[in-house]
C-alpha cells in the first residue's frame, strides 16, 4: 500500500507496476507525485511552478 505524503490516503496503485519517473495523483487531495524510487517506493511532490519554469527554459533553448 502506498500512502499519500500529503493526506495519508491510500493512492490505490499497484506497487509492482510502478516505474521511476512516473507521476501519480492522489484521488483525495489532488496532489501529483513523481515516483523517485520503486524499492522502497519513494514519492516526490510535483510542483506546477517547477514544470512551468522547466518548460520556459526549454522554449528559450529551442529559440537559441
């Protein structure tokens, strides 16, 4: 069982089917988490601002 680090709700995912880099969303609180390790399962909260900043940097690089 994988618990949401934010609200401790069961994320309802099969631990055997998880891959590093995969993003899962908590159905209870709506928070997105990236799988950073599968053995043991470790989650890192995905920040929308970080994704937006990364997308902006990639766009700038493409323009150069």
